[in-house]
C-alpha cells in the first residue's frame, strides 16, 4: 500500500497565532515540532495498517518545516516548492492508494479558526468552486481525485472537519481544536497525536471505496481578492472574467486547467 500525506501547520493542536506559523518567529519551533509529531503519527498509523511506501509533502510556508529525522526511515519527504500546479499535492499520481491530510484548517472568511485562510491569508477574501466555499482541503482533494486517489483521512480544526464530513462522511476526521473568535480550545498535543495514529490505522484497514468521490464534470472557480488591483491583474489570465472590482471567475471542464490558473492567481 502506497500512501501520500499532505501536511500543513495551521490545523495542528495548540497553534493559535500567525507568529506560531512563521519560521522567522521565536514561537515557531515548538509548533513545527508538533507538526512533525502529527505527521509522524500518520506515518505510524499507515505502517501499522500495512503501508510499505509513504510520501509526504511539507506544504506549509517555506515547505521546510518537518524534521525528516523524526520520521520512520522509509518515508520520502518533499521539501520546498517545485512550481508544479499540483502545489500542496506535488508528486501525487495514480500509483498511490490513498491520501491523508494533516494539519488542515478552515477556509478564507471562516469564523471557525483564527488562522482561517485559503493558501494566502492576506490575498484572498473568499474562494468558491461551483458555488462551494473552497478550502485547501477541497482544492487538494480534487487534485487527488484528478489522478484517481481518494482522500481517506483529514486532521485539523473543527471547521475543516465539518467541511470534510459534509463533502464525504466516509472520510475519517480528527479534530485537534475548536476556534472561537481569536482563540482556540485545543486537544492536548499528545492526545491529538494518538488520535491521528489510531484514526489513520483504522481507516486504512477499512474499505476505502466509499472515500472516492466523483470529480464534477465542469468547474467554475471564483476568486474574491482583498485588493481590487489583484483582481484586475488576474483578469488578464486567458479565459478569466472580471465579475466585479475584486472578483474574477474562470471556467473549464479540465481540473488541471483550473490548477494552472490557480497557480497564476496566487502570484498576482
């Protein structure tokens, strides 16, 4: 069994403030260690369930957060950003049996986490795919499904777990914390680690067929920027339409076209 793990930091236990997610800040080290421990727990659960190959994408910030030495010896870690449109799902392909998301978080404009955002905390006010609010979970789950790989497990804040459960309630979720205003009520970090390990092992030992959701036949990807000038610049991407001062939309029947556009939209 070959497992793919995409790991972020804003959805891990305890993390509450942007300084704790910033590599340049003194608060960061402890939370990067917790990110590594939660990813390590997912690896242990995978190995206990019979996985013989695990690939991890460090998918937060610089993508240089996870301590590879703290992970099992047979794990491959993807660090840095290649520039490929798969982004947080770099190197995933149809040879993988399942995908796991660790440390995921509520989307932009959500009140369920003080760290809610969609890829860029200061750039996007709201993102929608086919009229659904688009979290990083949704964008990346569709990427996995594009290469016929089901997402079977997600850990993160209450808000993202609710989104995952409404998307497909066969996907196993572990909530690490609940956001209230600019605060969080967090599980104990050790409890989160144990729940992730047990949850991953349990789901990977089960029938995974129910986790495979069909991709939509077509996609309408709507982006509302915080800054009107960014929307104006994005409107020059081929096929992009300006809907209002801060809002653009791009439509395609091919999800890879969506991902190429999204790569550009994040850069303007």
